[in-house]
C-alpha cells in the first residue's frame, strides 16, 4: 500500500515547495496538506503543484472551540484510513530524515503488529544567520543542539491509520490495536509528564530534523508573532527569545548524522526545477 505525509500549514509559501520536494525525494507517494486559511499565495501554489504530483489539498479553516491541527489530523485519519499503509504527521518546518534518505525502505521493514512509530527530533538553530536568503532550509541551517539536549525527547508519529483511534496531541495518538514503538521498533516508553515526549532518544535509523528557529528575521517575523503558551505578550516573548535562546540550538555543525550529501541536493535541484516548470505551465 501507499505511504503519505500529512501537515497543516498557513502562509508557508516561501517554504512549502522545498518541503514537498523533500518528501517526494525520500519516497512518499502522496502529500496531504490541510490549508488553514492561507493568504500569501500558498493555496494557489499547492493547487498548481497538485496537477503535477499527488497532493491532497484540503481547505481547513479554524473553527471555534477546536484545535486546527488536532481536528485536521483526526480528519486525515478518518478520511484516508483505508488508503495508506502509513501516514507521517509532521510540520512544514520539520523534515523526516531516514539515514539512507529512503522512507520506503525504512517503512517496508516495520513489523505488521506496529500501529505507531515515535520519531525523535533534532532541533536546529539559526546557524547565526540574522536574515533570510534564498537557499534550501536544510543547507542554510546546519547547526543544531547537542545530541543529549532535552528537546530531542520530543517526537512526531508515523502511524498505520487502520490501527489508530485519534490524536491526543500533535505528537501522540491513541491506538486501537498493535504496538507503539521507537524508531528501532522496540516498545516505546513515554514521559507521562508530557503528551509528546519519550524517556529515551532513539534515532540511529531515522529522526525528525526540526528547523525550529530559522534566521532571526524569519523567527521574529513569523513564529514569535504567533505567540506561545509561556509568554504573556509580545514584549515578554522578545525578552525570552534572547541570544542564549538561539545559541543552545547552535552547538554542533556538519555532523554525519544530519548532514545531507551532495547527491541529495542534486536530486532536490531536479525536483524543484520540475515543480517550478509545473507552476509556470499552469499560470
């Protein structure tokens, strides 16, 4: 059966094509994007790209009393329950990174009794970039946290939708049958203080590369303005997001465990050109 990746996005026109291209390169058959009221041209771009590749573009406005992300994820589980063997649920600033850059070969090894896989993350910093410049996200930001940093315990899930009931957070699902496992297929141990963290970090075969900050300009113009549960207002957030906040995600550089090879970018160039031509041909 086919394998899909699902995300909910809003106003990600600068980044969406690279994210789609990456997921095509590593082997996903279908891209599922829930569009949460974009007004920056992202919706039109996805619609044009869907004429070239298999993208399920679903308009998903915010409704009172419901989390857009959780409601989208649960709709995806219900809508595509019988269509895909596995669906990965991640964000647009997250890139699944199987170490052989082949998600199909990884998922083909999953035992049949597994319902969900918790994929631990590695968080990337600004790489000391203050401003946006035009290059791949994965190449611009090549500095990350230390490998024992506590954020690495957080995970995203790849699930067999036939064995899953619903999402209980953006990270974690409740399962109807089978096992919840780490990425090495051993039974997962959750940190019960959180609805999205594990007790151990397992990432030898695959991880989520989380480009949580990007440049300072991009961070402060986008993510910081959206707010956060720990901050009272914009001034409070500005005080929290100081130099130290960026530096502890800028500790390591060019480690083999997350450096993309030159062959990856050669393939990305080809896919991106193909997608660009597809957009131009539909205008």
